[in-house]
């Protein structure tokens, strides 16, 4: 299983609207077909909070332009 932290609203495991700070294509993209495994999509801030509580385990890879800013 792959978990994706999405920078916006998520409903029923799908992005609701395209993000304003990333490329378009998230809403209609078939993640499970692309990765050939189950995919869970949640809000990125919710994912960070879940990991920060110590109840979740996370191995992450990705990029977020906001993280690099002072």
C-alpha cells in the first residue's frame, strides 16, 4: 500500500480539487493503476499530524516547496 499526503481537500480517498501549488492532474489520476497497488490518499497536514503523534510510521519521499523556505 502507498499512502499519499495531498495538499488540499480529500473526500472518499480522492482529491476534491486541483492544488494551487502543484501541477494539474491530481483529481482524475488513477493512482492505483499507476502504482499497481492499493493507494490511500489523505490530507498532507493530517498525515503529518498522524505521524507526529507517534501512532503512525512513515517513510517518506517527495517534495514540498514550502518546506524549503525559511
